């Protein structure tokens, strides 16, 4: 059975968010954005950022990187292009409107794929991860920054209670690291190698998923 995506609905929502997104999230997400960018840069210079949005993460990539950013929303990308121009971000080589589940990019072309605070917004996360794996070089990493739900105990009960509030912000208490581990296990060549809590108080996490090197 095919999965139906409301891409046009998402585009309309992002169009409304574009003018105010930075004001809402710039401080809250900064620690996770910076650490995700640096983790990706440690893998090599060629980086794909999926869900680049208004470009809040772009400033954190070192100057020697070659970054391509993709996003579903042309309105978000317009804000990102303004940042690239105003801040002189020469490490950004391209910003393109693209669906995360249908990346029009060559196989094995990036050292890392950064996914900053967007994985829970994708209608088909596993499908998007499949595409990221395809464009990732052997030995490269998918670096995900996101709200990750607790796996059990009292924290999970609290998150279940506040799930409706969290959902309005685009995060999901139901999306857990175990879901990423399950996806990686099915691929045969991907593995979760690190889960790092980030500000505020570990509410967000950075998950690194590495692709095996070819024999």
C-alpha cells in the first residue's frame, strides 16, 4: 500500500512559519545545531543538510566544508539564501527545493548528512533515511538532532502526558532512538554509534548513524 503525503499542506505550513521561525527557535536549538554541524564536518568536507529551513545551522559549518542544503519549502530557502549572502557563508555550495524522500542527488556523494530538528516532521522517516543512506559515502554518517522520546519509566509517562503540546511544535514523544536502531538494523550496513544529549538538559539528542566501509 502506498503512503500518501500532504506535501502541499506542508509547504503551506512552512510558508507561514518562514517569517517567524528564527525568532522562535534560534536560541532553543542553537546547541544542538552547532554540535550536529561539527559532528558532520568531522566526517569530511562534503555535507548534505536535509531540512535546511531558514539556514540557522549553516553558520556552524567550518569554512572548509562544501555544504548542500535541501528543503521542501521555497519560502524557507529564501530566508536561508539571505543568510548565506549576508554572512558570507562560502562553505554553502547550493540550496535546493527537494523532498527528503526523493533526493535528486547522486549515490555515495556526501561524507555526512545532517538532519537538524526535522526527522519527526517527515511523513515517512524511514523512506527519507533510505535516501540519505543512498547518497552517503561508505564510512560516512547521518547526524540527527531531534527531540527523542524516552524509552520507558516515569519520563515516558510525562512525555505521553504532554504529547499534544509537543506535537504543536513539530516534535513527537513517540519518535525514539529505538526506531532509528530498528531502521539501521534492517539495512545491513548502518549502525547507531552514538547518542548525545544536548541543551536544554538533554531534552534534545544528537544521534550518529554510521555507514559501514566497503570491504
